[in-house]
C-alpha cells in the first residue's frame, strides 16, 4: 500500500483540472469558445513537442494515426459543448451534469479493458460520485424547472463525449504512450480551431483579446495541458475505473477556489460532499 507515480499523477490532475476549469470559464467569457480551445491547443502542442519528438515516428503508423485523429475530432466536439455549457449555464448545474462521465468511464473500463473492482474500491468510487453530487447540487433547489435551465443539454452531451475522450485517451496512453496520446489529438483539434476562427474571420479580434488577457490565456492553457498529461500518466499505471474515479474529485478544488476568490457561500452538505469526495479519493489512491 502506498502512493506510486500513477496515483501522484492522479492527484496532480485533480489540482490542475480544478484550476483549469476555473480559468477556462473566465477565458471563454473573455475571448470566446473556439478561441479558448485554440489557445489551449497551441500551448499544449508547443509545450509537449520537445517531450514527444523522439516518439514522433509512432504517429505515422496507420492504426495510431487513425486513433489519434479520431480522438482529436471527438475532443473538439466535447470541448465545444463543454465550453458552451460553461458560458451560458450556471456552474452548479453544469458541473453535476458533466459528472455523468464518471459512471460512463467506469462502465467502459470494465467492459472493454476487462477491469475488475474490489468491493471496497467500488464503495470508495460510489462515495466519490455521491460527494461530487453533493458539492454540485448543494446550492441548487431540486425543482422540475432545474432540468430546463440553460446549459443542461450542452453539458449532458459534453459528458457523453468526454466519457469517450477519456476512454480513448486511456487506450492511446496504454498502447502508444501517455504524452503522444495527448499531443496527437492536441494538434488535430488545434488545427480545427484555427480553421474555424479563420473561416469566421475572427483572427483580428482574437489577437486583440490575447493582448489584453495574455496571462489568463497562458495560465489556462498550461493548467489544462498539465491535467491531461497527468491523467494519461495515471491510466498508464492503473485501471481506467480507478484513475477516473480519483481525478473526478477536481470539482472540490473548484469549490475552494469559488469560496476563496469569488466569496461564495455554500451549505453544510456541500462541505460534507467535498470532504467525502476528497477523503474517498485519497483512500482509493492508497488501495489502487
């Protein structure tokens, strides 16, 4: 029992994703949805290139090229839906809908990777999921109208695509390499984003916004890239179901950021949910 590189990477992903989402929401509202994804892609593609250069030849193998290209396209779709949900919806509502990806990931790992969970691990994963739900729903009144709020449909669709993205990323990390599994799709969705911005003739406005919000967009790109790299490393060491369960505790990080920087007020059950999710994820890290 102990913390290995994979588990440490998982906790790193929790922190980076929590910070990343916090900055992504701000960036999307400052410079735009596609523009934000383009910035993240450029930062990740350039930053990781020196690290994947030695493995560049594996990208030209037909099976690898097909997997990474498909993953890049699916990532673009997932990100567009995800960022759109953040832009138009309430964070508390969007977060809980996005958590649909957790059971999707566990199911895919069990079915396609032949993974198996010990009873105690299953209890911890369930505790993590319930804790995150308490965090996300703590300030939302459960009414019929809740399901009609803006951003719900986009977030639900994003969660489905993100489940597939996580699954394919884990597969690429295991069969190719963790860094190539990130860099390849990064290049694909970056090229798509550039094409979309170019076709919409928004490069001038984009460049002006970059100059104004330079620090914000760089920080956003760095944290999101670090999060995905950490996740890929984790899946290379541990089963997908365990990896995704630990990393799905990142909303608790966003909760702390909201309390500290946005001066938000939350209910006691949200504090309990955050403690439950983080505590269960730490235990899962030791027993993975």
